[in-house]
């Protein structure tokens, strides 16, 4: 049985013995490292704010299977098929939601056809995906969501307005 240096386990090979925030010193180089544990892969915790590389254009499984379709659905309801969606909503309000499903079959069918066309259009999916990736990249670059950035802009504007009136 050979007991070479390659067969020995490093202290970093078993992360259960290390605690979050603990300082680990590499015995070979003497370099110190702070232990940072995360359930995300290494590339997901890189970048200027530790929330991912802003230039990464790859999608995780949950983004491709859940987030992009949800954004497509929201975009279809708000923009692409909005008149048909409003027609369906108004029909359901007039006839009641439980009974209205039977009474509003025509409006529901028109809306579903429009929605199906959009969901089967690869160019539309690519557009929504690119919009999402651009927004995600900006969040990773700045460390703030779009709502947070708008709030900061408002606060700066408000401070400026208060400073001018004083």
C-alpha cells in the first residue's frame, strides 16, 4: 500500500470539518483563505458582488424551465395578447368566474390561440431570454435589482429637491 502525497486527502477535500468564516492556511504556500460555503456552483458566486459573473450568458435549468416561460406568459398577458386577455377578464367578470368558464369559451379559445402562437415562436422566446439575460447581467454588475436602482434614483432626486428648497 503506497502512501504517496497524491493519495492523502487535503483538508479542503472534506468541507464538513471547516466552518463558514474560518481561516484556512495552505500548508504548502502558507497562503490564507477564508472559508466561504455555498450551495451554488463556483461560477454562480463570482463577479463583483458575489452573485455571479455579469458576462455569463448561460441559463440554469430553473431559469430555462420556469423563469423564462413565466416571463413569456406575463409579457403575453400584458402586451402581446392584451386586448384578448382583457376581453376574457371582462367576460369572466360579467358571467361570474365559475359559470363564466363555460360562457366565455370563445374568448378563452381566442386568448389561448394567441398565447400558443407566442409560446411556439422561437424568435419570441429568444427575445424574452435576451431581455432576461440583460437584466440579470445588470443585477450582477450593480448588485441591485431594477426596483432597487429606481428607488436609489428617486432617493437621490428627493435629496436634491430637499436641498434646493432648504
